C-alpha cells in the first residue's frame, strides 16, 4: 500500500509504471473516437441508476439524441476506489483513460498535483455552477483557484444504520450502546462464538475509525495540511474500539467490510456503521432499517464526526475538441436535478443542486432525515493530496493496536511520525 501511494504521487515513477503496464492499459484507450466513457466506483445500486441515465441521455434527452445521431456512445466502467485512483493517473499520464472519472472529492488533490484533470470553470456557464449548494459543504471542489470536480451528491458519510426488527430505537450514547449491546450479543448455539452482535462495521480501516477521534474532540489534519494524529483523542478512540471488542465483547473479533455487511443483511447484527452507498442493498434484501447518528461519547458530549465530502465528476486532461463539448453536455445531464433525485430516491444520496436539495422528499423520507442529522456533525474531507498520507500512516499503527502489538499511545506517536515523514518525501 505504501509503495502504491508513493508511485501515485511521483510522476517519474508513474511514467515507469506506465511503460510496465502499457500492455494492460492499452485497453483503457477508447477503441472508437466517439465513445465517451465514465470510470466510477459507484456501488451496484448506483451503477444501475447510472446505466439507466446513460440510456436515457442517449435516447430521450435532446442533446443526447443529437450526439447519438453523430455516432457517440456512452458507457461506464467500475473500479474499486483505490484502483480507480492509480489506474486513472497512469492512463491519463499516458494520454488515454476515460473522459469522465467519478468519485469522492479527496481524489482531486492527487489528480490536480499530477495535472491529469482539467479546470472546469470556463467550460460551464456561471448560472449552472451557481446552482450547486455551498452549505453545509460546497458541492463543487476547487483547488488552487480552479474548479476540478462538479458534484452530484454531498455527504458520502458514515452513519449508524439499525434493523428495526431487532432494535426499536438506537442508543444515543456510547454507554447506552455498551449496556444494551451486552444483552443482545449472544452465543445462541453455544459454540463459544457469538451468533448475533449488537454492532458491526469495518472498524479495522482508518476511514471507519476516524469518526471516533472527532468524538473525543480531535482532528487528523489542520488547515495547513499538517497531521495531528498524536493526540489524546486518537489514543482514547483507539482504546474505545479495542474495548468494544475485547472488554465489552459487543462487536466481532474480526470484521472487514464484507463480513459486517453480510452479518447485517442476514439479521445477525442489530446495527452497522456504513454509508449511503450501502442502503440500496439493504432495501433489496428487505431490511426495514433506520438511520441515526453514531452514539455520542459520554465523556465529551460530542458525537463521532465522520468525514463528509461531495462525490462527482472530473474531466480527463486529454479530452479535447468536439469530444470535450460532448462530455460537458453529458456531465450537465448527469448533474441535473432530475437525475440527482433519481439517485436520492433509489440510493438515499443527498443531491448537490439547490433545486433538488430543497425537494419535499427530504421532509418525507425518514432515512434521509437520519443521514442529514449525522452529516450535520461531520467534518469536511480535505481535498489536498496529504490526505492519502494520513490514511496510509494510520493503518499499520492502528491495526497494531487491534492485534495487541502496540499500545494506543505508541500507535498515535507512530502514526504522526510516519505521516510527517511521508509528507516530507512527497514534497521532495
């Protein structure tokens, strides 16, 4: 992971990687001049909506029909979040890649640093750009004075999701969670392992751990993009997660994303910490679920603060001429209020345009209300490239706490030292 990160931030190494991978990446180039491709890391439910919207653009939307008559076709390709970053940078540096790349705003920092996406402010009329929300977070992502991503949704944040068939009202504080969790978590078949859990989530990954640092009043990076990981908040948050597992025994001993999701879908976990990307899947399997804030930390009176960010579209720096005009028309359609609300209704996302954001669906939908409540205590995700360092610096030390090889104090110091070191190397 660390090697991948350094390669992704060093242009010389990326060019070497390009030469090594050219045989694989040749398929990334469009086979036909008038094929417009979107690389995305959307979940299956969202991808289904996207495919339908691409078909609608090509067959029903006036500008889409006009482009189709000229021979244009539109497609989407899926990549995992980490893969899409690296593959896009390599492909774009080599002069190929998709016309549009979709993902969270923290991708913008590395992309801008390498010059693989292009400024958008002069490609769209001001009235269109002014129609996007700016609070609670800006929907569109600017960096160094230029617009590099146009958002179709905001939030992209973790919440507490609960199965109403297993728990009527979710706990509001961590102490309530622990007390209730000790009664609900049970070894029903007496094999020495719990068969049902109070709470599950991908707690071994930094992104899913960071909200609890905020719950203890900490931050992971300041406004100058300097890491602030060696803090009392980091130490206490790490100890809390370990205690939930080892002392209170209300979460699984081992739990990655897929394990947590499966336990929740199968009714073996009353609650899960997950984001809106997962909700369509819960609806598909028939779970009657609610969404609420992650329980408050009693000691501080603060709620865990997940990272919040927009997700949206950036345009490949290699997209030019008539194809750029066609790509902009497609992007405008995909970021229309009508399309955004389709995602809202079917996938639970919070739309980025003012008109869609004010739709009555937000007063009518209980899940969206809960999501918005959690968003209100979240922290905006920095778009600087140093964020990649933060994630990679946290992972080994934090996981060492969970496996018992480091204390939370040791881990916090190690996270900070590694982050400082990697940021220094990144800037050299």
